[in-house]
C-alpha cells in the first residue's frame, strides 16, 4: 500500500499573505484528497509586523473532507535566533534553506512560486503530494478554494466584548471604511506604493452614488500620520476608528470586514476584508496597479470589485 498523499505548505509573512498561502494549500489538499501539513517556521523570520506564528487560527474553517487532516508543525525558531536572523541576512537565508530540507524529509516535489517559474495554470493542475513555497496571491485560487469549502466570509470563532460594543454603536452595513497604510514599513516599499488621496476621494464619490451610506470611518496602522497627511482634505465628520492595542490581527481584520463598503489601501490585509464584504453583498474599491515593481501581487481582483488608478483615481476596466 502506497504512502498517503500530503501537501506541505510553507507559511510566511503577515496575516494577509498567510491567508493566500492557506487558501492555496487548502485547495490542493481537498482537490487531491491529501492531508495538509502547515509549516509556520518562517513566519517570525519574514514578517515586518512582529507575528510569531500563524494568525488565522481565530477564524472558522471547514475541516478537510474524507477525514483528511490539517496539521500545524509546531517547531518555530527561538526568540534569540529570530532576533539574530533579522540582523544578519545570511543567517536568515541559511535557516530558511535548512528548514526547506528538514520540513520535507519525505522528498515531496517542490512547487515554488517565483516571477520566473510560477504559473497559476500549472498550480491549478497540480496533483498528488507536493511542498508549496510562495505567496500565491491570486484571487482566482481563493475562488477555487471557496468552491471546495474555504470560507467566503471570514468569521471569528468568538467575538471579544470590545467588538460587540462597537457593533452596538456603529451601523456597519450602512457605513464606509477607508483603509490607509502609512506606517514605517510602507515608506520604503517601492514595489507596493500606497494610493494618493485622489484615489480615496474618487472612491468615496462612487460609493456614495451607489448607496445611501450614513457614515464614513477611517482605519489605519498610524492614525496620527493619516491626520497629518490627509486630514485637511477629508471631511470633518469622518470618524477615526481606534481598536485596542491588545487586539489581534484577526480581530482587526474582522472589524474591517463588517462594513457595507470599503476603500482599500494597497494591502493584502485589506483585500481579505474586501473578500468578506463583497461576499456579504457590500461594495469594494481597490487600487491598481497593485505592484509597481517586478514582483508578484494579487492583480486578478474579483470582477465585481471596482478598480481605480491609485494615483489619479480614474476607473480602470
């Protein structure tokens, strides 16, 4: 009797990237009747937001069919090793290279997503056991995964009291949220530049013309900087939404996904809130181009999302 099929998925980066990767692994595992082994070793070494392990465990996911299992490999680099690896690039590279071998002792064939090699078409045809390396930022893959049970609306297993309080105060479904990313990590990220204020103002006009939204909220990784950069150009009645310092990325993503309309920053995190909003009947506007450099990115937005040029605010077909 042969060995059972397995899909080993390497997770890396922040919550938005992790969800794309998980959707890709979920899709292949269900389609090929495989167990899904999730290796989170790289997360502390590759994220700029300080995550130490996978962040989507707070969401509800359907189990794999046919008694197949999702197993999280528990081995993680120590805090001291992570600290040194972030200071010494060659050490980080060595650790990741070693982990590539030790997490794949079965010698499964590798499917590596790179600019030169990655083919979405080839990925969608993959069969049998495989080890996945890459971001897999494709909404088409997410849609394929959703056809096999991946959630179309990300829901928390349990809501903390502070979110329940927000829901009592805010009529989310009749409100728009503007998501800004202006933190330190965005200022030197030349591959994924953030939208100009013209994009946000044009998006607001479009959403207000489509539905009678009663409120506009602003959510950001640095609220004070948003006020400094754009406060004079935003209406005074817009409200800045603050969340507790101890809130988790999954909780913040959930709150973002409660709104009836969203204007996204150039952000995979915001994209996942948009995924939930769109599948709940809400309105979504996203900036293009997603990538300003020769790097992969989620360019294949769902057809019903409105795409605006992130510099001029003009609509893009």
